C-alpha cells in the first residue's frame, strides 16, 4: 500500500504539468483512474491483463475524444483531483490498517486492495509513460529565469532584514514559504494559491516583535530556495532527467509571476510618515491621580467667637 500511495502521489504531481502529457498516455491514465476507482470502492474483486486490455479497447477512443474536446490544462486538472481522492483513500486505508492490524477482516480487505491496485499500476505503467522531446529552448528558458529569481530573492531578503513595516513582512512571509514549498516539492499549487491580501491593521508597538519573529522564521528559507534553484539548473544537464526541463520551466514561471505580483502591491519595508506609537502607559501610571477633596468641615476656618 505504501508503494501504491507513492505512485499515486507521483501521478498527482505530474498532472500539474500539462506539457508532460501527450493524448495517448493521458487517455490511458484516464482508464487507469476508472479501474482504480472500482478497485478502491470494492466494485472489482479480481484483475488480470485481459480485463485491462478489454477496458482499453472499449474506452480508449472515448477518452481521446474527451481530451480533444477539452483543453489539456482543464483535463489534467480534473484528473489530478480524481487521483488526489484515490491517494487519500489509500492513505486512509494505511491508517486504519495500522490501528486495527489485529482485525482479520480489515487485514484481508487491505491485502486484496493493495494486491489489485499494485497489479493495475504495473500493467498500466508502460502505457502512461511520458515520451518527451525536450528542446534546447526549454532548457534555455529555465536557465534564463534562474538568475533573475535569485537576484529578486536576495533583494527581498535584504529588505526583510531591515524591515519596519509589518504588512510588508507578513505578506512576504506567505510568498516565500509558498515559493520554498513549491520549489522543494516541484509543484505549482502552493505558489498559485498564496494569499496576497494585505493586513488592514494600524501600526502598533507590537509590530517590531512580530517582524523579528518573521525574520527569524525565514532566516534559512531564502538560502534553501537558492540551493534548490541551483539544483534545478544542474539537473538540466542530466539526460536522465530531461522531463525536469519542461516541469521546471512552468514552475519557475510561476515563481517569477508571484514575485512580480508581490512587488505590484507596492508595499514598502519602511514605515511611511511617523514611527509606530510608543508603548501605551499602564492605566495606573498614565497620569497623576487627582488631589483628595478637602473635607467640608475643614474647607474653611470656623468663624471667630
């Protein structure tokens, strides 16, 4: 089941990049998804190569027509959501198996599902293989994007280190964390989904501490991003990783786009106008207490006798 989960996770990641998929492999992937759904929902209790061949013969042309009628991006996006659900189902099965490993029926069901799913993936693997023809322009695109992104990240790091504006630091924190996750996992989703909304709160005396916390939290994030960018460039010269050129081209374009969107917010790392207000005085020391009123009987001397 762990191996099945990993293979499904890889498919989910690959479906982020429509450039990786030609119609034939994508259509076979759709057939794989159909059969896998039946396996995981216990609608299919046995499987062999003949069953898969018959399913391909019956439905391949329909899937190819669907791909032709729909944009590649939308088709891959829909398929990705379906495989994400299948992946979650397998992960849930692993959790249940770990918690109820003494239950005979649970173990037998998990064994049956894992055996059929693994066989299905093995049969379909050659048919969903991606035969990519990566051009020199794809490699050139990636290599041309990296220096500009690294330069922008360095500038943002310098600005964050001397930042006085909490709004700048807060939004930048979201952007950089998303960029790191996207680069590390080679997926666009965290970058595309980042929240660019700007806080509306007025500056306070606590902002300095909040900025320092963000600076500490992101201290090693910028170097990690730079290291991954260097790794991406190095992979382009490895013939065994030729698909990375197409994948990285889209990924780096997404990184460049989100950095431009952040700049377009026109947030300044410096506070405009005056400095943040000083810490408010404690209510008990805010002002001197009023003098004690004179007692009425002592307000004036008594009249002479």
